[in-house]
C-alpha cells in the first residue's frame, strides 16, 4: 500500500498529465482504505496547496489548474452523494407514528 505522500505525488503527476480518471481512481482507492475525511485532509488539501503554489509561480498551465479543480469537484460530489445516501438510510429506519 502506498503512503499518503506517495499518493499525493501520484495525484500531482496525474493532474499535471491531464489524467483525470487516474487521479479520481487514486482518490477512490485511498478513500476506500481510509475515509473521505482522511482523504480530504491528507491528500486533497496538500495537493491543492501545491497546485496553488505552482500557479503562483507561473509553473502550471490553465488546463492543469482546471483538471485539479475538476478532480477536487468530483471528489466533493462523491462525499455529498455518500452523505446523502447515509442520511436516506437513517430516515428509512425511523418508525412512523400516526396519531
């Protein structure tokens, strides 16, 4: 299993190569073995910081920045959908009281 640093490096490489699907798979695999919250804190936040630093130094193309944003958006949508599904399951288990 890869360390968080290795995953971050692989994710940055995928983003710089414009490989959104590979980037999403890296995040999905890490989240499956950890959690969405841990993936956000240990992987996405540091990677976006690095992408931002590269942008500030003019060492990142517009398309690479776009891919980074879309990868982050894809992951946030997965978190939202997961939480929505969990909430729906909780609602289904509640008793119905009629008065």
